[in-house]
């Protein structure tokens, strides 16, 4: 049995208090033109985002590396509570949204096949508390890379909504 496949799992949770109203932070997660401003870690861009934002719908989000490689993810929406909560399952995919095995892209053995993601939005005065939780990461270097990437993406989100 491959020890990487049976490693302990842990949840990645990032919480931020943003100097913006919940309505604006909600748009950053629910409108393609907003997602394309921040999706991906530092030095990555998002050249496309196609969304069918409804329970049972799907987003196909592209992240472009600094060397020009496009990587796609799907977000299959399982719960939407307007201005409060979004839940989806993330998978790596091709440009059409067909699921791809992470190993076929050269990802480590412990890269998750799918990631349950929960985003919550909470008003705190005229600000918004944003919490992003990604469940079931292996307790390994993969977790550290995912944590770094998510924090950098959220930093970009904050900049995109506070800089106009």
C-alpha cells in the first residue's frame, strides 16, 4: 500500500476580515469577471472563467502559470445560500471540464482527486469576514503548497476588491 495515499488528512481553513461589504466579496466569488482578477497564486493569471452558478451547476476556471501553461479546475456547486455560503467540489480538468487525474499532470501521488470547498461570508459591521475551507488534504508538503496558494489567491482577491 502506498503510504502517500493513506496519509492523515487535514483541512485547510483561511479566514480574513475584509474592508469591503459582503455583497462585494460575494461578487468576487460568483461573477466570472471578478474571479478572473484574483484566481491563482502570485504571478499566475486567470484568462477564463465559465460559470453556471446554481446548485448542480459548474464553473470551469483557468489558471495560467508564468510560463504560459493553462491549468483548469471545475467547481461543481452543491449548495448556494446567497450572501452566506457556497459549497462546491473542486477537480482538475481539461478546458471542457472533463475531470483529469492529477497524477497524469505530474502532480504528487497525494494530490487530492477532489476537494470539498466551503466559502462563508459574514457581515461584521461594514466589513466582511470571509472563510474558505478546503477539506481532506494530505498532511504533507502538498498541504503546505495548497495553503500558500490559497493565501496568495485570497491576497489577490482582497487587492482586487479594495483597489477598485
